[in-house]
């Protein structure tokens, strides 16, 4: 590309032509003239030849000046490493220019040499603290020096579209997303002459389409009279596909290089010869990078016309009512730097490239969201879409996918087309449905309802496992149930972090056919008073009854072997009644609740879970008084503790159903 931004975007930089006879004035004047016309490639070669001839000590100041101008050419060509070396030579030879350290900072920034760029920005800002461009540059370099800004976008080189030269500014033809146009300087373009701007052939517009299998086919030039021996590029289309707007280079003898917007009509799958689209009567300013809004109402574009914020701004004009509709996109989007390559995704979302907002180097891609007050919130698209090089010219296909341009990794500054895609987040919630003995409950039904309106259902596998896909930032209510078991409920809210995640929730179902122990119910010694630490377990029991409104239960309390039968029976009855009273206070209908004290009359039988927790016992052992007295003192205490329990038994499952 003949600037680091676009082969069709040349600033009309007007510089005085310096005539210095001490170094073969014609050569130096030629270089200055070339640079003034925007012929940066030719100018850089001429400056290099003059620079290499200056070997005497007294010529050192002139070497510094030429190094500075040569660096400016490399900047325009997107050759950051060459620009850095040349700016450093300008400093070495003590060339005096107030912007020298700022320019060096920017080229280091574009190389991704962030600490060095920060140093140069800080040195410049020490003398120019009010320079917004430098302040934003420093913010961007510091941002680049951290690991912040990484996104989940996957970026790949779109090799099929790329030649050995520059290829950039992709644009989908329509919403079917099966035809894409782009700008190319490959060896088969129409113009035979190379560009004085970047040394490559002059750009044409090519396209590619998908085959029946959905694969992109090899690119080919557009049909018709669109491409000429001049430079064409950055296409955009009206919604009906009948009109293309494009950028076209303005080349006239003894005049500066410029850019203008043209339109071309489509007829029988061919594009007619482009016609200049007049935006203003200004013939000095540049107009390029057109982008039609999705509704076909506005044409957005880049221009350095008067009335902007500085550099190149993004503007728009009403295609239906052109008179008096020219509008600058404002201070939220435009800076004192360069804003280019607009892409309008909707009436409230705009993408563009900028080197004025804080970024990772060169041009970065930004997303602008319109606010209700009429302003815009501008966000850097982050890595890896953005790099230290120039990143620009984005187009979106289906969802968060598409293509953009970048000269990353190319020392020559050549642009290439890259694909990008934001993969769907892989967020799941999984777990197990088990009974109270931690055995799997096969074929349990799990329902999950989100506050986003989602409603999912799954059946647990034979091992009791299940899984659901989730969305970020949604609150869910989950209910699990199975034949022969009470329902169980869980609540869950997924967080908003933009990363893959898997959450775990287990359901423990209570059987309706056998007593179920309620763990963590505690009483004061020799009393029926419930201790505060029992509240969690009791609240959970109340919720089970709410989740199963047609169930009635008996709440039973059991004691160990110590004490008389009468004492234990009385104590256990009072304790069971305390639990029932708590549940009634929690809002459970008393008609659904019974209590019973069993004292020591129903010793616990060791389950598989208890045997796993206490391997000194075997599954099926019954903890009778005789059995316990045969144990060691330590195991007797464990057995007595197991016998001291509160449990419930389902009595019916049809309460108030009829």
C-alpha cells in the first residue's frame, strides 16, 4: 500500500523543495519533489542514494535532514523498522525537529517495541505536555507493554486471497456472505506500470465466491470496465447490489497524488466504467474509503477536508438527500490523528481504523457504539485482531466473523487479508444426580430455566451424570426428579467473564421408600432445644417440602443406647417435635407433618455410604446394643453417634392432589 494505511490513500503533503548544490542539487530536489507528490517509494530510493553519497564530516547535518525525510517516507510505506532506523540516524546526526522524538516513538510503537516507545513518548511530552496525539500514543504503548486486551478472537491468514504483493480492504457483496471483493496489487492486475508510491503494480478490485460446498474459490478480477491502468480499491455496495462505491487514485502531470470516490453500476454481472462521485467542490482534499450503511441511506468515508479534527476524519453524506447533509462524525470518533476505513454494521454500531485513539501501534481497529444521548463509546477491538502494525478495513459476515487487513509481520509493509472469528463460548453446567447414599440415580429428569427465557430439559445418564449448555450472566433455577424420589432444586448464576467455563452442581435426591437421615441437626445436651448451627439443614428440609408440595412426612428422632428406654423415648419425641415446630414456623402446612420419637428402639443399619465413611463397619451391619458393646471404646463412640440421628420418612405423595 502506498501509505501504511492504504494504497489508495495518499496525503497531499506539501513540502518546500530544498535545493542544495553541495550534494548534487538535482538529485535532492528530485527526492523532495517526489515526496511532495506522495511518491514515497521513489522518494525513499532517491533519498537513500543521496544519503549514501554524504560521507564527509561537514555533511553530517545534511545526513540528519535526509535521514529524517527518508524516515517519513518509510512511515508512509508502513515499513516501521526502516523508519525507526532512519529516525535514530536523524537523532544521531543531531537533526533538529520538534516532532522527531514523537515520530520515533510512533515507529517504535508500530514495531511493537513498547518500552522504547514509552521512553520516546515521555521525552517528547516533557516539552509538549498538551499534545493529545502523544498522550494517546503513550497510553497505547503502555497498554501494549502489558498483557491486557487479549480477546477470544481467532485470527488466521486468509492465504487463498493473498498474493506476494498487497491485498486488503475486503468487503462482502451482500448478506448471503458468499461473494467477497477486495483490493489487490498482484502480478495480474490491469496496469503494467508500477506505482511510484510503493513500487508495486497499481491496484485493482478482484473477487472470490464460494462453491457449492461452501469453500472459497480462487480469486479473479471483476468483470466489466471497472479496473483500469489507474488505481482502484476499497469497494462497498448498496443493499440492492446495483451500485459499487470505490476509491480511485488521482494522478495528473505535475500535480500531487490524491484520492477520490467513484461509483460503478452493475449490469449483467459486470461493472460499468466508474463515474466520479462529487461530495464537495473542494479539489485539493482527499476522499476515500467509502462505506454504505446497511439501509443504503448514508455513505461514510475518510477525508482530510477542512473542518475536521486533524489528519483524516470520518464523515458521512446522505445518498438520498445530498444537499446540506455532509456531516463530520464528531469528536468521539475523530481525533487529531487519522481515522479511516469506516464500516457500518448497523445504525448504532460503526467500525473504523485509527492511529489517534490509544492502540497497539499503527492503525488499530475500533468499535463505536451509539449512545442514547447521541454520543459514541469507542472501544479498541483488542488482540489478536489488533497488532503493533496497521490493522484496518474490516468486514463482517455471519455472527462475529469476517475479514480484515493488516501488514503485520511484513517488513516491506505489504498488506494481507486475515480472517477473524469469535468462537461461541463453551459454557456448561454438569453434575450428578445421586441418592442420599451417594448412589447414582439413573434416568433422573433435570429441568433448567433461565431468567433469559431459556428452558431446557435433559435425562441423566445411567451413571447419574448430566450436562447443559449455559449463557453468560444468566440466573438459572434447576429442578431434578426421578420416580421413587423427591424432587430437589438448585439455583445458579453464571458469571460474565468472557472465557470458556464449566460449572458443577450435584443433586442429592431423597427416596420416598425408606427413611432419610437429615445430617447436621444438633441439640443441646440432654435437651430438645435445637442449636443455631442446625438452621442450615432445617431450612434445606423446608425447601425440599416446598419443592414437593404433595408430600406428607413423619419426622423421627433416635437416640443412642445410653440411658433408660423411657428416658430415650421421651427425649427423642421432644426432639422430633422441635423439628416439626421449626418447619411450621418456616411456613410448612402442619397437616403435612407428623413427629415420632423412637428412642433406641431402631438401631441404624450400615449403608454403603456409611461403610465407605467408616470402614470399621460392614454394609448391612445393624448397630444394636449387643453389637456396639463388642467394639473398641473408640468405635463404640462412632456407632453411638451414628445411632443418634434425625430422619424423615415419606408417608404419602398425593396431599391435596384431588
